[in-house]
C-alpha cells in the first residue's frame, strides 16, 4: 500500500494551493472577505510567483487588475455587485446565454443519450470519488458534485494524496475532457474580464500540470 506521505511534497503542496484557489473563485461570487484575502500580501506573493511563468502572466494580470480596481473603487459594494452579476449570469442561470459549470452538460455531447440531467451519472461518479477519499461537498454549497469547483477541490486533495498516474488519469477524464469547451463558452459570454481570465488560467494551468505529471512518470 502506498504511503500518502510520499506525495505530500513542497511541489505538490504548491500545486494543491493553485487548484484550491481556482476552486474558490468558481465556487461562489467574489465577496468582501474573498476580495480581502486575494489582495492581501500573502496571496499576492503567491500569485506573483505563479505569474513568473509566461503561460500565466496575462491572465493573472487581468485578475489582479479587476481585484485591485474593485478594492480601490469608491463604491466597492457596487463593484462587487457587478462582479456578482457576471458570476450569476455565467454560472447560475441555466440558459443558452450561460456557461454551465457542470461537467455532465459538456460530456453529454459525446454520449449516446444526450438527455443528461443534473445530479446524474457524472455527479454520482464524483460522489463516489469523494466518499472514497472521505470528503463531502459542504452543505452550504448545494451543487451537483460535477461542478467545476468541486472537481478542482478534489484534484487539490489528490495532489498530496495520490501518485502522478492516478492524478493524470482523473484530470484527463474529469477536467480535460470538457474544460476547453467550458472556457470557450465563458470567454464568449463574459461581459467583463474576470471570469474569462479565470477560465483561461484554469485551462492553461491544468494543461501545464498534466504535462508535468506525464513527464514525471
């Protein structure tokens, strides 16, 4: 049996932090508390370190620009409401003008039966993974388990608990299989810049992370 402590390295802890950050930004609207955390010196130092990679510099610059303009806005509450409206329009309203954050609604394109429902097969599969790892979706997050925030949080857990082969297989099946379509949707619909940059950063990070996992095998 593999000792999970073998995977709890500084590099994997760093990878886990990135996945946790991305998960938190997809999980809910940006509020005062999250804005304060993201603009604090510790978070800014972490983002600066991540932005040292040319792959991520533009998206992080865009995120920081929005965060700082929101923080320094004369009416921060109004600026946060505008971001919340963007979040709601993109991820909470189930119309053709929204970018659903659920894996099942993208993976259904490759399924024989395209009448896929929320809390369906992908949700059940993710629930099984969560239960096997003794994890649960928090009660204040009443979303199906195939929500992108849940999947990213699970990958963050895996980073320090599973071998590279297991992580890569999971990411390819549950993220890479639909993340490109999701990012295209967000980019085409986001009237602001924040969530388009977040989606693109997520796609770029996941692709880069997979390259690293594959190279280490």
